[in-house]
C-alpha cells in the first residue's frame, strides 16, 4: 500500500490591461532593425546601428530628417542627421556609437552618428526634421507628434507603438521587424522580435513590400501549455511476505524497491510509517540506500536497520533529493526485517500495513 501527497501551488495569471494603445503614423519609411550593443563584449558588430526600409513604391528624400534616440524612460532625445534619398524597397544604414572594439565592422553606412544605444531598453524615432523631441514619458506621447514618422520602443521603454514595447536586446541580438522589414501594424510588441543582426545599406538588393508600402497585415496568437506537477511513487510489490516462521526465528530481510517520479526542481522527501501488527505487534525495521544524486537520511547510513514508527508517530525519513528525478524515476532500494527474534506468540497470521509518502519540497 502506498500513498502520495502532492504539495501544489495554484498559479494565478492576472490579466493586466495595457495603457491606451499608441498608434504610430504609418509611413512608407520604417525602422527595420535596431542594434544596440556595438563593440560590447561578445557583440556581433563594432557599432550600434539603425536600419531603415522604404516599404513604398517611390523614392523618399530624407534630407533634413533625423534618427533620434532616448533612454527607456528619458525625454531628452539625441538626433542623428540623415541625407539623400531612399529608393523604393531599399535600405538605409545609420551607423551610431560604439561601446568597445568587439565585433565586425558594419557595411558602408549611409549616415553616421555618435549616439550610444542601450541594449537593455530605449526609444528610437524616425523624425521628418532634425529638432530634438521632448516626448516619451508615456505611451502615445511621441506618436502624437506630427514629425514622427516611426517610433520603436524596446525593453522597459515608456513610449512605444501599440500596446507594448519590443523585447530588450543583447550583444548578439537586434530588434528585427517582421516580414523582412515590411510588416507595420503599428505595434512594436507584435512587429518586432529579438533576432541575429543583419545590417544592410543602400547597396543591398531591393525588398518588395507591395504597392503603396502597405506591408503585411499580422495578428498574433498566444500559444501556451500548462505543465502539470508530477509527483508519484510506485512500489515493486504491494505485499511483502516473510512466509512461514516459528517463534525464535529471525526471518531474512525482504526487499521493496520504491520508484519516485518528480519534476519539482527543488526535489522531494521520501518517508514511511506503519500500523501495528495484529493481533499482536512485532518489531519491524527497515534499511535503505539512496539513488544517485539523492541523500540518505543519516540514521540509515551504512546499511543500518531502523525501526518503522507506528502512526500517529512522525514518519521515518528515508532520504531527500534536491533536483528532479531521473527520466525513468529515482529507485530507492529498501528492505524490511525484524529487530529481534520472533517472540513466542500464539500461531496465526500477523499483519500490518506500511505506507510510503513522497512530498515535494
């Protein structure tokens, strides 16, 4: 007979309403990539960069325009001037500052600046003039500005398009717009993902996005799976029988293998207790050994035989584990024996029940 006690924690998922959606002013020109770890240890490229894409069907003159950057929570923006034109379906690479010497050099830039971006979070705006912005304290504050043609907030940015910012970045990832740069649903969270950087300049091949730069319509679907806790035990045998004996005998030990399966990352504890033998009690003991990675309780060390307590006395702890079990379960070899030769008792069948208990830690 065995019993499993499971300690479960109910997870409450709170639906938090996002701030009012900030919709960007959709334009043919969009920010298609942002890389913010230029020169840092492990960085893919030596300099930060912002890549633009003309999703439209005609050339756009960006003379007098700027790329502007502000920290995640800041409202002070640093402009980098743009010049020239961006053809239909063409890229435009803006090389920015560097945090060190790591990484490969960028392709030849179409514009250069010295601003250093933060990989952890920030705001990048494509602005139709060179006047520094003063917005960004809250969602929607910059997209309401007439000169802002595109806005990208990432990490813990306080301003962004749509219901949320894009993901934070690392030394090996850039903020990359979906659809090879063509997708613009005015949602930073939906349009951007963290992916390996791939900077392209005006010499790169043309990317057709569709007439008028309408891009691709997208809708995100959340995919989830609820992984249930696993905590169970299986006994090798459900009946342990010492056979026919006579008073004064000390029967040979009888083994019982206990297999514990658990996906709890903090492990589990295995214990046991028994009922009294009827019609008269006998002194039952147990010995045990621990599977690889588990810890045997000190009283059982060295093959010691310890008396099995009778409920409601506290269980005898056999051992513990501090990790998930092996894929096929952790096998605990145990063996029952008597602590003394059998007493001179009336003949008959004497029986008791032993209960193993596994508890998640």
